[in-house]
C-alpha cells in the first residue's frame, strides 16, 4: 500500500514538473519570437523613415524614386499579413 502511495505521489510530482517546464518554455519561445519580429519591423521602419526624410529634403524629380522605395517596403508588410 505504501509503495502505491509513493508511486502516485511521484507521478503527480513528475506531471507538475513537466507542466511547469512546458509553460515556462512556451513563454520563453514567445518572447524570443516577439523580439525577433520587433527587430525585423524596426529595420523596415527605419528604412521607410529614411526614405520619407529623403523625400522631404530633395527635389520633386527624386520623389518618385523615394516613394517607390516606401511603397516596396509597405507592400512587403502587406505580403506577410
């Protein structure tokens, strides 16, 4: 009888440890994924911001090239949604 109780307690403790470890690992993976996504979006926003700043400082002839760069960046975002 005692062996059965110890076995049951061991199974319950093992299950609890597995559950907590799984929850913790999922949270770590989620944070890592969000960090990577934020870094990618930051680079694209920086590129678009630079293009917008360039458009506002340069002549009308060059605006078409800059707007093309901006719209290319935005179309990449739309392609991922």
